[in-house]
């Protein structure tokens, strides 16, 4: 039987540890409904732990967005700055996120933050990558000397998560769309993280018996729900543990983000 690994209890514990009084600014230049829903959920969660959350809408031009990020980074009353994606056409996350002060880069978007993470220096990791590590620790999943495979190489999850796993002495492989014979690689993993954004991509043939599987996917369904990157029914009884979608990585990501804001204020 596969152990379900929900994030509700861990999320509550993280939120309970947060000290209020900090201020987060979320810069939004999109009309994407899913992104706007996420921003509203952040604001609601922030209010519940005593963190002020300002939603700032600078306009669609890249220059306006960058100027807003620079202004907020220079504001001593703002402790955390986050740029919500997706971005308008012609705007690139890498270019704009470099305007966020690394000390306030609570979602690890500035390329400098990723570089510091890779070098083992203090930096805020992207909240989703941090949430994966928090879940692994919460469920006492051993990492030292274990084989970890991350499917997905984004700067939001895959690449930073690989560095975090390496720091814990796991042996890490990062797979992507050009990986040949993906199941033969993932089936060697003691810990498998799916972060590709394709519903049900990971099936039984991808999973080593007893492996811990972390599903980062949040793919909209025609019914208005969410589906993970893992075919949960297919891996049931084969995986040793599996995070549900929704209710797994998602709530922990929000809690980790808010914890980062609180830390940035200290």
C-alpha cells in the first residue's frame, strides 16, 4: 500500500512558526486567472499569519515591471518581493527578476539567488523547491547516499531542487524532454520528483518499487480541478509514498514562501 503524504499538517506547523509584522509585495502583470487565484490565496494566507501583502499591478510593459521591482526592493518597509508569472509577451523572468534585491527575493527568482544556491551560499530557494525538501524532512525520508531523480529542469523547481538535494548528499539526476528512455532512469530512483507540467506523465513503469514520489504538478482538468504529473492510480501499491494533488506540495509552498518573508524581515 502506498503511503499518502499530504502537506496540510506540515503547512500548519510552518505557519504557526511565523512571526508577523513583515510585508510582502507581489508584483502582478498578468490576467491569467489561475495566477490571480494563486495571488489571492497568498494574500489570504499572509493575513492569517500577520504578514501584510500588497498586490502591485505595474502595467504590461517590461520597463514598468522592472521599475516597480526596483522601487519595491529599495523600500525599507517592504521585506519580501515576488514577481508572479506568467509575464506579458516580450517580458522575460530572468531579465526582470534580476531587479529584485536578493535579500528580499523570497521566491528565489533572481539569477543571483540561484547562483548562490548552487555555490552553497545563503539564499532563498524558490518556495516550491523548498516545499519539496520540507515534505521530505517531515516524512523523515532519508536522502544521504540515496538516488534522487528530478523530472523537469526549470529554474523554479528542477534546477534549484537538484542543488538542495545535492547539499543533503543525495546522488541526483535531472531528466528533461530530451532524456532517452525516461522510465529506465526514473525507475532507479529512491526519491522521484515529478515537475514537468504534464498530467499523468509518470506511470508505474517510471517508479521503483518502494520509491518516494513527490508530485509537483498542478495541471487544470476540464472539470475545473487539478491533476498531478503522476498517474496516482497507476503507481498505487508500487510507490512507497506519494504526495496528493491537490493538498500535497501546494499548501507547503505557500507556507514556505511566507516563512521566507518572515525570515527576510529579521
